[in-house]
């Protein structure tokens, strides 16, 4: 159980990482499919974690 401020900071950090991965996919499109799959998997993980944190914020 962290403070609201820490949870918001974590969400913002995850959003930033998600955007970085989206940019990587755009940059490397068609070059290395294995990396794109990895980044897409990471994005899904970030999105799931973001949703979990948002749910925790709602419960408080």
C-alpha cells in the first residue's frame, strides 16, 4: 500500500515506457519482427499494470 502520489507516479512512469515502446515499434517496423513482438508483449504488460494501479486508486 503506497501513497496516492506514489501510485500516480508509477502510472505516469508506465505510460512513458509504453509510449517509448510504441515509438520503437514505429521506428523498427519491418526490420526485426522478433523485437516488435517483444515490445508488443511489454506494452500489454504495461497496460495491465496501469489498469491495476488505477483500480487500486479507486479503492482508496
